[in-house]
C-alpha cells in the first residue's frame, strides 16, 4: 500500500503518495485533471513491489500547501520547476517520469528541457505538445474536441462544475473509474478554491510555444475512445521523439486510462522501465 508523505519545496509543501523503498529506482507519476495522486494507486502498488521507489504528488493547485491564487503562477515554467523541485527534495538526480493528461503535458515539457534528469518518459493520453499544438491549429476534429477548454478558462467555471451536487464534474468521469475515486475527487474539489486552482492550468496554458524534440526513451499511450484527444496528434507524436519510441494504442478505452485500464497500463509501463533499466 502507498504511504502518505509531504514534500516541502520553496513553492510550498506537496502532498504525495509513496510506495517502495528509498534508494530503489525512482519513478515520479504526475496526475491529470480533474484527478489527484490517487489515480496512480494501482501503479504505485505494483511499482513499489517491483524494485521501484514510486512517488505521485498532488500537483500545484491540488495540494493545499501549494495553491497560489494568480493565474500566471500556473504557467508551464512553474509546473516544470515543481517537478524538478520535488525530485531534488527526494534526492533524485535522474528518474523515470510518468504523466497522464495534464501530467503528461508537463512531463513532455520536462523531458524536452531537461533530458539529463529523465531516464525514461511515459506519457498517457496527451501527446507531445508540439504535435498537439499543431492539431489545435490545423485539425478540425481536434478543434471540436478541445472546445471544452474555452469553458474551463472562464471565470466562474468552477462554480458551474460544482453546482447541483457537482453534476457536471461527475459527468466528466463518464462512469469509467471507481465510484470511490469519483467521490474522493468531488470531495477534494468542493474545498474552497481547490477546483478554481486546478482550472488555472487551463487559463495559463499556451500551446503555441514549441517545446522541441524529446531525446529520452519514450512510451506514449493513447486510447481510441478518448473524447478529448483525437488520432491526428496521437499518430504524429513519434515525429517529435528522437530517442527510442514506443506507441501503444488501447482499444475501447476512454480518457481515464490509469484507472479504467490499470492492469494493461501497468504492464506496458513496467515493460518500458525494464527495457531501459540500464539507460
């Protein structure tokens, strides 16, 4: 079972879940929206028993101890800095990085900018940000899929998602993940300022600025029934990776891969880590 830990940094104190022994192979897992570190419970338990020290933090805005109010404090540079600060505090010079949804977006940026720190990258759902940015500009299908972002960026969108017993927030999960997780997410985001802070990731986002090539060994997982992310950017993802690249397509799976397809994702993740254990 994963243990609760706190990770103090200059930005504030991050809540996190940790499994495995200190000194084992370090693996950092970044959650997406609207979730938290608990989305990685299955992966944490398996990794912790497979010779890894796996840590999943509640990221900026999700941890009460790191919840700034200003939108600019959620820019990509700050989120990337958080990842490195967490790793530094854990004493990790190099580590394996795993991300889903927004966690994947930031993981891509970290791997592109700091390849010396990353042993391997595993990105789930969100493709390389340059491929995604191009699809947003040129692909009508992806533009339609991403229209929800404009709603999330509006002031008051947190209240819209939480009204009527969080009816719209609950609908986002599509009944694809454990009900206990949904209830925990709703409880967390019902805390004053919590959902608004998480939505600041959307408000601060800029997909026009290229992040560049990723040179580290990379696994990218995309699911065919993901309503937010179409095939155009997913299939182009490998064009932006110069290191060893593996693409996995999960059939009949929605956006919530770590929870909906936990066993399958954990299997390919372990295969990727083992394949590059000497990197």
